[in-house]
């Protein structure tokens, strides 16, 4: 599917910011199954910029605004051809997954952090699921189903600093929370898991040329001899409607925009995403 993505975000400051420094992770990732045909990041006010690829392979636009400003606007426009086939994995056994080789290669995706670690009651439940699952892949699919059915998608019920355990306690959250929670559950039974950020075209059968209102989206990947993707929010595999931007251990590795500023006490973030199927 050929998609155009327009992602506008930034900050409205309570007063005048005299100086700000930011990082944007809003450039789609170039992969075997996702070809980035065009991409650009525009910043207003005009800023000094530097682009680099971070440790996790995500493109980062680093920029600094020196002039006084009351609003910061970042607009990322990309054209992406997504031809993502379903991946089933290799059906690794539990013994193979727990090998020293897998741990050495993927230990970063096995470590718990406060953002993703599930509470004790959920860890016990996941341990039961793992104990009755013939393979890690079977366990992973059941965990995704559990999170999808137990967590209600409620816009605004959580924030970027909400921990997975808090989302579980409230049984509500957004894609970020469901992904963080799924990752923590998988890691709790020794399955390496990775956070993926990007976009999702909401229409399953989109009208060509029509712009659809979207949002930043998140899903996960787990290791089964190869990375296997799953979208816990929608209980689907990532497909041609999913545009990948970044990968990391958790949301904190791939926020679309973050930074610091001086000169005023507070700010409010705004976000607008449009996705258009071009063919």
C-alpha cells in the first residue's frame, strides 16, 4: 500500500520560550518491506538541525531554536510503500529460547523496566499461561489476546509517563500502554520483546486519495527465531496499513517529540496525523 503520512506536532507555550532544544522521531524506517520514497521534516521557527540514527536504528532529527517563540511546530511529511507480509516465526522451543546465544544477542529486550514491568498478580497469570503453552510463540499469542481483551482503549485515560502496572490496575489505556504491558508480560517469562512506534491507517479499505485522521500508534515484536509482530490494541498482525517509525525497549526509547526549553513555566503539546492511501 502506498501511503502519505503528514504528522504535525509541537508545543504551545504559556509565555515566550527564549530557547529550546528538541529531538523528533517522525521519519519512517527504511526496511525490506517498507520503502520510504520521500520524507522531510519542517520546523517553525527556523532551527539548526542535525539528523542521525540512534542506537536502536531510529532516525532522529535533532534541532535547536535560538529565537524567542510562543509556539513550536514540527511537520513530518512522508510517502511510504508498505508491503509487509505476515511473519509466523520459527516455532522455537522453550529450551532454544533460553539458550545463552539468545540471551547474549537479545538481553536488552529481556530486561524489565519500571515502565513495562507487570504487577505480581499479572506475572503469576502469565507464568501459568507459559507453563501450559507448548512453545513461546503460543504463549506470546495468548498474552496478546489477554491484554487486548482486558484493557479497554480509552483516549486520555493515561499519559506518556503511565506505567504498565497502572494501566493494568485501571484496565484502561491506549496503544502505548497495551504495548508496554504486553512487552513486560512477555519478558517476565523469558520472551524477548520490542516496542515499535509508527502510524496506523484507520480505514481497513481506504478510499484512494482521501485523507484519514490518524494518530501515532504502537505495537510490539517478540523473538521466535525471527521478529514476529503483533498489534495488541487491535489484535492484528502489522500489515500494509502500519507504518513503522522506531524501535526500542519501550515507549521512552521512541517518543515522537521531546525536548527542553527556557523562558516560560509551562507548555501544552498538540498532535495531528493524517494518512492518505495513494493507491
